[in-house]
C-alpha cells in the first residue's frame, strides 16, 4: 500500500507534516509505504532534523504550494507543480492507493472531482466528522461543510455514504441513521428535511430511525447523523469551541478529551473513485499521524468499491 501525504499543506507545514509522517511510519505496518510530496529540499532538511533516513520514505518533488486562501479551481489549474496537483496525478495514475492533505480543502475537492472524479450515481461527494459517545464509541455526522445547500435526494445519499463508512471503517454493525431536525415528528422541519424524511422512511439502503435533534448528537440513540453541510459545519465548529472552552477552564474529563480533533486526524471524501483524505488546516504532528493511520483503514476497507456496488 502506498499513501501520499501533502507535506506542504496546513498552517504548520512542512514541520508538522514531516513530524507526523515520521510518527505514522513508526506505527504503520511495514507493507505501508508513505510518499512525501512537496519541496524536496525542505523534506530532506526536515527528515535530517529528526535524524531519520530519507530511504524510509518515497519522496516526490513538487516545488509549488496552493495556499490556504487561494481560489481552489484557479490554483489547481494554474499550479500543476503544486503538491496537491502532484498528489492527484499520482493517485489517478494508480501510483498511490490514497492521497491525504491538510492543505486547501477546496483544492482537494476540486482535485477529487477533476481527476479521480465522483462515483457514477453520486450527486454530491461529502465529508464527515466523528461524534464521540460517552460509552466509548463514536458516531458520524455528514455533511460538515462541502455542500451548504442540499436537496432531499442528496441527503438520502449522505445517509447511504455515512452508513457504509460507519459499518466498514468503524465496524458499527447495521448503523442507526437519523436525520437532524428540530423535532422527532416526521412533519417537523423545513421543506427539505420533510421531503428527505419521506424518501428515507421506507429505505432498504440503510437503517433509518427517523428524525433526531441536537440533544441526540452525542448519545447512543443514533450512529450516523445526516444534515446539510451548512448545519453540519456549525455543529462541528460548536463542538470544537466547546472543547476549547473546557480546556481553558482546566476541566479534565476523559469524555471531553475525546473531542480533541487530533484524535481523528481527518476524513475521507465520500463518493469519489479513490481514497482522498482531508485533514484540519491547524493539524499538528499527532493529527497528521492519526490521519495517516485512518487512511490505511479506509484503504483496507475498500470503501470506494463498496460505494460503487450500492450506487451502480
């Protein structure tokens, strides 16, 4: 297995990405090879700083960087020698089994759609976030930012994608899928959620349990929470803010410690023809390491093929 990592992506690149790749190398099985994509000189200097032999990795020189604030479509087209563009080229050519980056999220989405492309039948690929459970397990929420406006059929597909991800990567058997709404009754919500509920209620594609509310986000009643990207991103950012407030108040609690984004590293773009992973722009070395460990699990789950089987 070969996993490409964008060494130049993220607020603390290349130091955090190089350090994270080294940490991942020490934990990944030996049959997993990490491919470091970025400025060759900076990569070699970073490895030397940690006294790590460069032969432990494959290194691909990509001199340009797509900045976090650049326009995704323009930057991807105008910077073919960027680390993100190189990563997608290698992925498309089959020289990588997965590509991961903490860089420009929009450019990663554009790269996915222009190179490996969406799985036929998938209307809108999406991304997820993990919701910790007090019992030690996790749930998923999707979408969390790529699709601010969604039609009912798109929400239906999110339920399918989230259910497959929960089952095959997080080993949740027959995951319970809920539609995030302002009430449990089928007639509650706006026109989109009402119509989505009608589509989902008799589905054989996933285990739909009905509407769920904000108070259900972290309990055991639901495993996969479906919503549009606008709502999901607000939920995600509020959870992050709550965790930050807990830390600032010096409250130590095992459950709330699990809200630390570093524990999860990143998320796959669900619904594209290969494994593409997106990490948080502020990722440190621990988050980068965990993103790469999760990437291995997603590749091993053969998730794109399982999604194709459902949609084709």
